[in-house]
C-alpha cells in the first residue's frame, strides 16, 4: 500500500513538472540487472558553475547536485556501483589545496564513490605533489586503481627513481592497486584502472613510465579471470574516444581497447571529455562517457544474458542543471575547503577567491565552443595580452606570447569577474615551487620558427585541437586550400605600433606557460618530423630545462592565472575594454584558389613536396620513354 501511494505521488509530481524527467524511473530493477553511476573529467568542479542559459545566469554541476542525482538513482537502484574514470582534480581553486588536503578525494568519499583512477592531470602535480596528496588522503575509502604504471622500468631510471620511489611508497600506503573487486548483494564486479597513450603524452612531468594500455589491460583481465570469481569486468579508462570532430570512433583508443580485450564488459571512458548520448558497443563490450566538469552524471544499467555476458537495458546522461536542488550537507562540507583555499593560497597573492576584479559586458565564446573552428578568438587574445602585461610588470618584457587552446579551461560571463573566474580560465598545472598553476616561461626563437608556430596553428591544430594557438605580438594569415604544412602566410611581428614582416634569422623573445613549452616536442611528432621548434636562451643556445627560464615576480613564480587576474584588475574603470568584443586581425583567413595566393611565400615543405612531384613526373616520363623505345625496337625487328 505504501509503495502504491509513493508511486502515485511520484507520478503526480512528475506530471506537475516538479520532478525532473531525467529522474523518473518506471520500475524497480530486477535482480539480473547491474546499475552503474559514473563520472569522469570532473577537474575539481566540486562547486556549481555559473553558466548562461536562455539569457539567464544559472548554476549547473557541482558535487551537491551530483549527490542529489546519485541519491535519486539509488532509490530505484540501491545497489548501484559509483565509479569515476579519472581527472578528478585540476581545474578550479580547490586544486590549490590538493597536495595538503586532498579535498577532491575526501569529497568523493563523502559522495560514496566506489573507485576512481588516475587521469593525466593527477600527474600534473608531479611525483612528489601526487605523493603528498596520497599521504593527505590516507584513510579515505575511495580505491585508486591503475594497471599500467611501469614501476620496474621507472625505478630503474636514474633520472626518475628518486621521486618515483616516494610516489611508489605513497601509493602503497594509500592502497593504490591495479584492480579491486566490489560486491553488491550477490553481484561481484572486478574494476581496474588504465591511462591511455594520448593521456600519457599530455603528462610530460609525471616522472613515470607506463606500459601500453591494451597490453596491460589484457594482462590484468587474464589475472582477474584466473584468480577472481566475478560476474563482470569494468574498466575505468582514461584513454578516451572522440576528441575532435574529425575523429572516427572505430579508431579511438577505447574502441580499440574493447576490440583487443573483449572480456571487458563495460568501459567508462574518460580523458576526451566526450558526452556519448548513446553507449557505443564493440562486440560484447559497452563504452560510456558523460562529458566533463560534472555537467552530467552518467547512469547505465546492464542485464545478464544467457551467455553470461551483459546487454545494455538503459543508458542516460542526467543533466545536473538548475532544476536539481543540491545536497545541503555537501555544500556545508565544501565551505570548509573554500576557506582553506583563501588562507593557504590566494592570500599569498593578495587576493581572495570571490574578490571582484573587473566587470565584463562582452559575450565571450563559452569554453565548450572555443576553438571548434580555426580563427581568432577574443578570449584567447585577452589571455595572450595578459601575459605581455604581466611580464612587463615583472621587468621581463617579451615580444610574442602564445596561448594554446588546450590550456584554456574556462570563459567569462557577462557581469562581475572574480579572482576565482580568472583562475578557472587558466587553472592548469603545478610549478617548480610546488604550488598550483603553471608559471610563465620566457625563451627565444628565430623568425623562421615563429613562422613554424603559425603553421602549427593553421595545419596541425586541425588534427590536434588543443594546439590551436592565440597570440599577442604575432599576426598571420592562412589559406585552407594551400598545401598542408604550408598554409601560413604574411607572418608579421606587431610591437604595438604596427606590424612588420618576421625576419627569418632574427631572435624574438617569446613567452608561454611551462606546460606549453614542455609540449613543443609533440610538434615534431605530429608533423612527422617536418616541423620543429627549438626554444633558446638569450644567447641562442638551445634550452634543455624550461624550469631554468621561469619568470618570477616579487620572489614568486609568475603564474598564468595571476597574469590574467592582474591584467583584469588593471583595467580602467574596472571594466573589460570593448576592444576585446571583436577580433583584431591577428589571424586572417584567405579563402582563395587564386594561383598567386596558393603559391606565394613557399616554405621548405612546399619545396620538398614540389621536389617529390617533380621526381614522380620524371620517373613516369622515364618509364614512358623506355616503353616507347622498346616498342620501337620490337617494331624494327618485326619488319
């Protein structure tokens, strides 16, 4: 009777529009069903984010709403597994107390997570920072799982072994392991963690070596099958699926993982920030993803088949939007960590997280729409200009500053802009000083290399979206119809008074954040060795350690977020200038098939391609001539 009344009441609420439709379930799950609540790429977004929706500013995401959504699902599926696929940190001011207070893991324990894995951004804190976090999280009941750290090779590496041993000891003390078995009622699931090849590339300061993800997965699955009596196998994968619009699902890391290790029943796919509206099936394996920043919570229900494998019976991405009232206890717990953020971090910079530093009347592109197409972005220009401003204030003027799309993690809404807002835009990283935020690095490149930087943007970023570049002091045009790797033209240096052509042999001072400098090596890889950029010191000597070229101000590392915050704080009338409401001609598209536009300013790639074409033409001509001569000789013999 009570159940009937409760059901009737729920239906009445739903019809009245009081309960979000995404929270409604028609019936209780049967005993053969397995419910999995999942997240990934939360990036320290534990408080709700302010976003613009239908012309209004609303709050979405955050742990309070996430907990409310979990609780609602658990009313129908009380035995749900609650799992996360990594990058649970690095993205908001909460990360600033990561190493000392491990706020993310403590809060995940409060929400009831059963397990998580390391993403590449957990390794941004480097071996010692991550070890400190694990020490601070001792006793937290959230298993950390990863199967493909190659401890043997890492500890045998003279350059890595000292810090790696500290991290290994911290992992052992916390209880980090390849997999765990979680039991719910009569259901036993083996859960293991994995980090993919692309994610490893994005963690240049991890201080670790990793095994191939597919090989490690095959090994751990074989071990599970041999040693454990389990009903299903779940992979918390930080490998990823669709990242760029040109990606093909069947060629992505997690799809290939599913094909290579077919005994995995469910892959929770993190890293690429993908929101899959429908689960992807590869054989008997399902791949699921719910996006990033706690905008959605994923929920999948699978049911056992006669074969013993599982089929998907329901799948949903539940929006953590303004219709969900957050859990009050979670908000109360977060308030304690907020006070620690100010006391332990922002006060050292003379700021407070919620301090208003500017007002904004410009409609900047939302971060999830930023860089989807090639071209100039006012937000990117604003950030690049902030670097030039901050370096000048620090007595380290520079001619060009560069901001890759991959380090822009937020945008600005209209209205008041706080220190926290500025931090969220440039939140990534960890410095040599052991504190949050990538510092700025000053180096030198030749004019020829500046042209290569422009080419990286207009050619490489079409395949590697995070490499889209926004610059200050550097201007260029591109023609999409030109030969790839030879699309950038009219590359100029602008000193603020006017733009002049870049001189190939001249050294130009350049600044970017530490991570972007460390990732320059991928330029050569992504261009198959055809493009190369080698930053130098003021004397033209190649830089071997970028940390030796970090810029300091007031005895502290000049952090990228602080450069942005201080620039915003410097504006006259405390308002973002209308100048940033439009593009300024820093990147111009030349959409032309005119032969002059297609062939002007050829670089070495053009001449290499031209040489190859000429060689092929000569080879074909030679073959034709040879055939003709043979035919002529044969014809004479016949006569």
